[in-house]
C-alpha cells in the first residue's frame, strides 16, 4: 500500500507538468487545426533556455523559467509567421510538413550547438516526508506552477478580449473575421501561447530531470496521448489528461515492469481514439 | 505582412549562420593521412619509415561522450608519445609511426557499422581500436572480422562479443561477467547480516551481461535477490524503480549502466533519502565527474578497471604515476579508467608490433595471442581458445568508493580488494 501511495504521488506531480506541455499542443490543434510537430523541440529549447540562463547568467532557475516562457511566446509568433501562416488553409499534410521542418531545423541547430550530450541543472529545494511519501519540492513547485499556468490560461481565454477572440476563431474563423476579429494576429497569438506553454513545461522539467536536445520528443508523444485523452482543443481537459497519464505512470510499475509503461500508454491512445475520439472530457466547445 | 515575413526569414537565417559559426569542431577528426603509405603486408626496405593508420570512432556526441572522450584522449596521448619518441624501430631498421583516422559515431550503433566499414575500406586502416561501450563495440567487431582487421577493444566489457568465433578482436578490459562479483564479496565481508539485494540496471548489452553474472554469483553466495529489473537507456526518471526498491526491502542495490543514467539514479536515490546500506553502480562512480553530484556521491561504490592509486609494477610502458603525470599535463584533467584503457590499448598494440617485429597483421595477431604482460593498467592476457578467442583473462577489477576527506572534499578511495585498499569502506551508505 505504501508503494502504491508513493508511486501515485510521484505520478500525480509529474502529471501536472505533462498537462501543461499538452495544453500547448491542444490549444494550437484546437484553435488552428494544426498538429504542431515542433512541439517537442520547443520543450527541449525550454530546457536549454533555463539551463543557459541559470548556468551562464546565474539566474534563479524559476526566474529563468519565466524568461523562457516569454521567449517561447515570441518564438511561437515567429514560427507562425515563417512556417504556418502561408499553409494555414492548405490541407493538413502541409501544416504537418511545415511544423516538421521547424522540428528538424531546431533539432539540427540544437545538435550542432549543444550536441546530444545530457545536461543537468544543479538545483534542489530539498524533500519532505509524509508517511511513506517523500516529496521532492522541485516537483511540488512544478506542479503548483502548472496549476497556476492552467488557471491563468483559463482566465485569459474566458475573461480577456484576446482570449475571447481566440475562442471565437477556434469556433468559427470566418464568422469571427466578419465580426472584425483580426484572425491572423489571433492565430499568431494562439501559436505563440501554445509555444509558450511548451517552453514553460520544458523549463519546469529541466529543474528535476537531466535532458538533451532530443528530450522533447518523449513529452511530445505523451502530449499526443493526453490531447486525445482530454479532448481536442480543451486546455482544462489536457490538464486532467496529464494527471491521468501521470497516475498511470505511477501505477503501472506497481503491477508490471516499468518498461511496459509506454506500451500501455499507447494502447490507451488507440483505444480512446477508437471508442471516444472526442476524448474523455469532450472536444472544444 | 509579406515584408514582415521576409524580414523574419532573414533574421532566422542570420541566427542560423551565427549559430553555425559557433558550431563545435567538425565530427570527423581526421589525422593527416599517411604519406605514401606502404601496404602493411609488405615488409619495407631497411631504414624505411612506415605509417600505420589506426582507425576508430569516438562518441563526440550522445550519451557516451564523457567516457568515450577520455578513452580517445588516453589513446591519442600514447600515439603522440610514441610518434614524438621516433616511433618503433624494427630489427630491419624500419621505423613504424602511427596516424589516426577517427569519426564521431554519435553513440549510435548504426553509425558505428557505417563508419567502421568506411575505416576498413575507404580509409584503409591497418589496425582498429573499438568505440566506447559494449553495444557499439559489438557492432564494430562484426566489421573488423568481416574485413580481417585486428581490433583492440577498450571500453567494452561484455563477454558475448568474444564468444562469436571471432579471431581478430582482442579485449583490454576485465569482462563483464567478473565486473560486480567483487562488489558482492565486499558486501559480504562488510556486513554478513545483509540478505536482500536489488539489481536495477540499464537494458543494454554490457549492463545486462554484468548483472546476470552478478545475480548468479549473489545467489550462489546466499543472497535473496528481491528485485531484478532493467530500465530503458534513456531513462531520466527513476521514481518507479526507487519506489520498488523501497517496497522490496532491499538493503543493497547493485546495477546501473553508463555514466548519465548511473549518476542520475544515484542522485535520485539520494534525493529520495532511500534507506539502503550499500550502492554499487557500473561505470559512473569511477568517473571524476561523478563528484559533481556532491553529497549524493558519498558512499557510492563502483568497479573500476584501473585507478591511479593502483600500484602495479609494469614490465612494459610507463608506471601508473608516470601515466597520470603525462595525461594530466596533456589534458589538464585527472585520468579515469577509460583514459587508462585507451592508453593501454596503444601500449598493447605497440608491444604486439615490437614482439612481432613486423607490421604484418598476421604476425601482430600472433603476438597478441602469445601476450602475457603487466602494464600500469594491470595484467594483460588473451584467451586463445576457439570458444572465447580474444577474451581478457589476465586483468582484474578494483572497487572504489567516494568518501569525504578531513577537509570535507570528495575523494575516491580503493576499498576492495582488501589487500589493495586505501581506506576502510564507508558503511552503511546513508
């Protein structure tokens, strides 16, 4: 029982961070109908951004995470302008290839510059024990930051004018344009926010796991599963999807070898796609 | 909008060019080609100078970068020293010098096969040195055998490669099957009350062969193996394994794999304050960089192929102290056993050429088969039976542990075997 509790806690804490990573993907997918294959490399860039800011400039890692998130927003807008805008109305394959090209550019430059050698940020906040559970505070802070990000995104989408514009464009772009919504700017902003969330999650992960320029790929794959679990274009659903995945990752090793975790995750992915394609929490409204 | 997009594209291109300018040295680090190189098979005329091309790949990128880098630096040091000393003079007056051709294998098995084929065919390497790690070496060994090139393997301990019927491959390291046996002996000698042992290891060729042999040995010694589970080589989160270790009630943990996963595993065990008494991991602890873990490194034990403290009396080549001094002077870093392994591979090659008194690969191979010598690295002798040709049967391991000295600085100490120990083992771990 102690084992289950400890595993469950570890899984839940990680699940929050998975959720934020997936929120970035689901926002872009839901609003723009674009499957962003540059999502993983941007997560890795978030990791390296924090690493460079913390190691080279001596910035506190959490301050670095905030800076990296802001840079992520700008990077997203640039990626949108360069690669996505021209093909936004083209068939899906075009946007898929465009974001895959960005993926290859980032991976190529990252490999040339950083190599694929693992990096590590020497940072700890200590631990606390509650019964059988040992809490690592870096993971607790990451989970809280993920919750804040989710709340912030929710408020932004519900309470602000740009947020309402994003929802309007997601629902019906043509109608939104007829109402005077500057759809190009809103699409660029949506892509920017999606990228911001990816970089933010990468930055949080870098505070407790080692990483390479290729590390984002794992979280991109997890994001696909989460997006399908939580419902396409549903940011809050993505957070719950992340939590479900985290819990699974905590519980599966209780019953079988840990190497089975990705197998179970992707079986679940196929099952959800087959039985409930709109996700457990429903697709975008 | 168009103008803005063009501006952004220009900015991106400028950024790419700037990054490209900062790019590290090219992957293919080729030494100057052998000038008018004579074919190795033909004995040159008296006083002729022959340059033998030695081919190998280095993991300049990827997860083996740290260990491979040191291995290559060790080998390059030997090559620089022998060339600076005027090469090897054979009895007919021929002077043998060496040139290296090397590529970045990216720690990738597919790249290794492609590059060793290139070394054997396009670069016409006369002799080969293995890449780092058992997995990559197994891939390179196939090519060496296929093209009939003598290959000295260093940084590769798996037994399996030498049980394929190969005749061209010779191992410098103690084989994996004997890697962790000493750690089990150390545990038994330190605390006979410990009964539960967990093995958590990387799912790689090398680590699996080490832990399978160690598990059999531990069971033979009466230990209850309560957990035996492998992890993916790219694992960064050991949470589930750590929870299993706690749940299993294991008092000692053995396993690991290579540097990155091993150091991450040790760090996470420390962070989670797991109450184990004994931790012995492969490869990572003997690396000087392991000290970067700080307090998480204290008490961690690792089998090492060689340590500067080890005082072998060599009957060929430099003493341990001489090697440490020349390596430190050349690279401004402390040598690890990977560095020593690379240098030792060069020494073994040199001794084989001297014993063969020839550059003929067949004669070099015969000299390797007959070799029985002690280097600063330890004893070197190869199995010559058909079942395990080339397997190292002379060399043995030492076990180090990170301890704090009187000033609180981390330092490696040899804790096993007892007759070579430089300090008492720090026990229990935390």
